[in-house]
C-alpha cells in the first residue's frame, strides 16, 4: 500500500488528534561483545557457569563463539530503562568472567590464529547440539574470523494505538493485523532506500587489526597507520563489507520485501535451495557433522539482512512460520556497529535517532520494489560502507545522482517534522536536538564516528588494540562504579541458576537420537 499523505500532513494529523499513539513505542537491544584478556588478546575461556546457561538464559548468552557474548534486554517503552538494563547485565557479567574484559569495537581484537576461536557450546541436548553444528557450518562456509565480529541489534515496535490511528487517518479498512504487516513491510522497503544513512552516521569500523585478515590476500586499498593497524581512508563500516557479515552466496536469492506472503515464500525456498559450493564441505564427515545441511541457508538465521520482520516464535516454530501464522510483530535493525565511545555499545542519542528514522520509514510513501531497484539500494549502502566520507561521492536516488549532503538534507527536512512530533508526545526537546546533531554529520563528515576513530588512531599513533584498551579500562571502571538500577545481583544470580536447571530439563527430556531430531526438524 502506498500512502497518499505527505509527512507534513501525517505529522500534523498525529499531533492534533492522535498524539498519545506516538508515545507507545517499545524497544529492546541485543548487544554483542567480544571477551578479551587484559592484554587485549582473544579470551580462551568458555562460558562461565556463574553466568548461567547460554542455551536458556533470557538475558545473557553467546552468539557464534564462546568468546562472543550477547546481552539481550527485555522489551521496554523507556530508553533510559533499556540502557540501565544493559548496564546491569554488563556489570553482573564482568563480575563473573574471571578477569576478562569486553572489547569495545565491532571488528575483533588481535587473534593470532583463527583456530583460537571456539565454537559456542550449548550442552548435550539435541537443540543445543544443533546450535553448535550450525556454527560449525558457518565456520566451514565463511571462516572462523567472521565469528568474532560484534554488532548491535535494535528491536522496535509501534503500539496498537499507533496502527489504529494510522488506519483511521488513511481510511484503511482491511484486517488490522494485515494492515500492521503491510505497514512494517513498507517500513522495511523504505529502510532499504534510505538505510545508507545508518553506516554513514553510526558506522564505527573503518579500521582493523591486521590479524583479522590472517594473511589472506584482498583487494581493498588499505592504508597502514603508524602502529600497524589497517584502515580505509573514507570507510564507515568494514563490519558490513564483504570482510564482515555479508554473504555473497545469497546475492541471487532475491527475497522479496513487497508483501509478507512473498517474503515468507522466498525465505522458505532459500532454506531448501541446494548449494554446489557448500555440498563440497559435506554434511556428516567421518561421523562428525560439518554443517546442518548443504543448502544456501542451513536455517533461516543464516539469512543476512540489515533489517528483518520478526514475530516471537512458539517453541520449535521457525521464524518464517511464526510470521506466516501471526503476521509481523516488530522489526529488528541489524546494521548497527558497536559504538566504541559508550560503554553500552549504543548511545541514548542513537536510540532517539532510530525512533525518528524508523518512523519516517513507516510513514513515508513506500512503493513496491523491483529486483533492479533493490540492487541500487544495496549499491548505495555498499558505497557508503567503503567510501562514505569521500568528497563528492554520489548515490543513486531514483536515477538521480546526489551527494550525501544533497540527499541527506532532503531526508532530514522530513525527519525534523517527526522529531518535533516525538518531542511533543514525550514532552522533551531531545529528539529535535539529536536530529540537529546528526544533520551536522551529513554536512561535515569529520564529525562521524568513523572519522573520529581514524583521526584518533593517526594523531595518537596508537594501534587498534592499544587505542581500544584505553576505552576498555574506562568502561570496566564505569561498570564497577555502576549501581544496579533495574535488575539486582540477587535476581541475576537466581536467573543464572534457573537457566542451568532449564538446560538440564531439556537434556533429560530428549528421546530422539540427534540424526532423527535433525531429520524431524527439517521435515517439518
């Protein structure tokens, strides 16, 4: 559906008649952070028992490797509460990792040998083994170094009141959940159109430790900083480049974001599409699983996307099945680098901005997209990832070549309207202040975090590890001085113990051999 209302008209109508509907957004953060030793090298510890079970803990788990922790905050309507939840979780974790610290960057610390990277372990249950085999498949497909790259996932949903108001304003009469799903897919398409803004404004990985490349030849025009780290002069987010979390084997999948039915069909097709390349790895070799299967996607989680439609799935339900059954419930923005300038990896100001940007994507006209247009959007983002601060760089806006200041200023005119709407709804001035500060980056790339990082590396003469450790020590001290705000230590200790019991119960309840379990899972 294409809205026929301008952003000016919509924000005015919301402001006059539906203001309370704006103030009901919900947010959650998934923050990944790499465990390191005090000397800045990769930790070789496993997941500490005091943290609970990585399989069943609600808030503390691991991502692709034992050394890559993931913290998950509960859904909250308050930005301050969400960040305090994250600080509480981080404080508790730091107290229980036996001297390890948290690496403050997306691209990893010094890793002498990629064989140091230990696959995440989830116990002896079938579902636990499946999670580890999935990661073994990722290692065999893309290499171990990808498994120590960290990011931030930002989960966001509008309130039911918001959709009721939007449906009333636009005169839409379809089923409410169908309308909600349709609008979220409109949001996703617009995010793809304008998503280059995210790595430009928040990309924080323009440089890396040479150990990440493990001696492999590559074609990017890296420069060497005085202390030996490598950087791209105008890059914003190497994490989102072909070096990081991208998957070239998926480039021809053409999963459609125009409608929920076509999206679900595309995802379900992809997880059943054989790959000749991955078949060479083998599935079960000498009695050991090397991957879950040899399809382009082992499971749906392997689908790389900067933004995803989501719904909380029932036990044993695949993500696409949950979407098909219940419709879209929220969206997950996955294109955020870890912000090294704050202890939480994401700042309050970034969250304010994401509120505004996501709402712009929801309210702005969003025509359906062809495969050719989707490629143009991807090309724009890729240009910004590798050379976003390059003077006079141009991007393709519906066939018109525009510089980042030209296009960015056009987009920000509408974001300023939405920021004022949020300010009125929450009785604050923070949204407009943040949008003003981000607009300054559009007009002056030296203000972006990627530019700040390179400038500090070059002016201090420090390498990535030495430079990062200054922040590591600062944030470690902050965590020590932080007083629990939302959770408390006793609660987190109890949650850890409870999660270990839950893991044991799952392991005891298994009745199938692992081979049978996998066959049954994929047959469904």
